[in-house]
C-alpha cells in the first residue's frame, strides 16, 4: 500500500514529483555527505546490482511499462 500511496502522490503533479529525492547520501547524514540525486548509485549489496534511482523511479511514470509491468485498480 505504501507504493500505491507514493504513486498517487506522484501522479498529482507528475512533472514535479516523478523524480523527487530529499536528503543526503548517508543515513541521517552520518557521516555528512552531499544531497542525493537521481543519478547516484543505490547500493543493493547482495540483493541486486547497483543502479541509480532514476532507473527505479521510472516505473512510477509509466507503471504499465518497464521492468515491473503492473497497474493499480
């Protein structure tokens, strides 16, 4: 349900919210680090290869396309 809520929020202003990020690259900014961007790699450790948020957030812009292929009813 969190993913659907995020999707609804993004679709209220899709051009502004589709790729919004807030915060720094480290948890609670410890150690201090620059603000995160959609092009910074996400460390997935053993779960998946590193990839930037831009590649993951795209499924919210085009939910029926891309690697996830699902819709909300």
